[in-house]
C-alpha cells in the first residue's frame, strides 16, 4: 500500500459524458501527478500540481482539467468523453519539494467509455 | 521531444538466469527512476538514481545510471518468478520538471 488513494476504482460511462476522478496523496506529500495508461501508449504524464498550484503540464487534452484543493487532494475532470479515453488513470504523489525524484502511485481508476 | 526507449520490449527467461534491460535517451535527465508494475496495479518505485555513473543495488537487482545521465540499465541476477512484471523507467527533465516514462520491458520468469 503506497498511501495514495484513488476513487472510484472502476467507472463505466457513455460517450459525451463527464466524470471526476479523485486522488488523496500520501500524508505530507505536496505534489500530485496524474497519468493516463493505455495499452498502446504506455504511461502518459498529464499534469502535476504542487501545493495547490499547477507545476507542469504534459499531454493533457483540453477536454481534461485538474485541480488540487487546500487539503491537497486532487481531482481530474474528464469531459465530452470519447471511446479513446478508456484507460487506466493513475495519480501519484511525491515527497520532495516539487522535484519529481520519487513518486508513489495509487491503485488507479479504470475508466471504460462505451 | 524527449523520449525514453526501453529494450527489450518483452523478455521471457528461465528461473535462475541473469538478465539486463535498458533505458536509453538522447536527452539528459536530472534523475531517473525504475518502477515495477503488476497487472491492474499502480507502478511501485524500485530506485532513484541521480548522479552520473551511480550504481545502486536492491537485493538481486542492480541499477546503473550512465555517466552522461542519458541512459540506465537494470540487471537481475538469478531471476525468480516473483520478478515477473512490467519494468518502467522514468526520467525527470531538469528544464521543466516534466516526467517521461518509457513504454517498459515486460518480463516473464518461467519456473
């Protein structure tokens, strides 16, 4: 158990819908990262937050957005869902001050878009 | 665009054999991590290397960071079925803190 929690574990929804994925980092970690993992693309970095502020952006689509709240939990919002958005979404947290040396991953949310 | 290429993509060997997997890039990274991931679970951090030429050992696993901080290798001695999994390397860019993952080496150790 990494100490990072993610909910829900599974999510099935239809195209065009919007969903919110939630992540709670390890106690004391200020950085939260979001990743998308699909079979053909591997693990893709989406976005990083550090202490409530956006720190780095990866290949995140405009239909996706995220935020980190004052209690440090984070949410990833996915809208206008397409079949190709079906994937595993992971959240990770890091103990260092913003530098991505070590990341601890949650168990993931499996999103299926039908 | 920074890329991390891992090789081989797949490796299936007998228990007790030794193996090495590689993580290569043309870019310099401030640090590099190795993770192991099992199906349906999140990656688990194995090691972080920071200094060029650094070697770290974790039981039967030996990790090396290249002198130029562009590549890394993972050597497993006397592989066991419990080593089976997807091994991912990830590099942290000094310029913009973006993390790049390789696509991984899927390792299968046959009993």
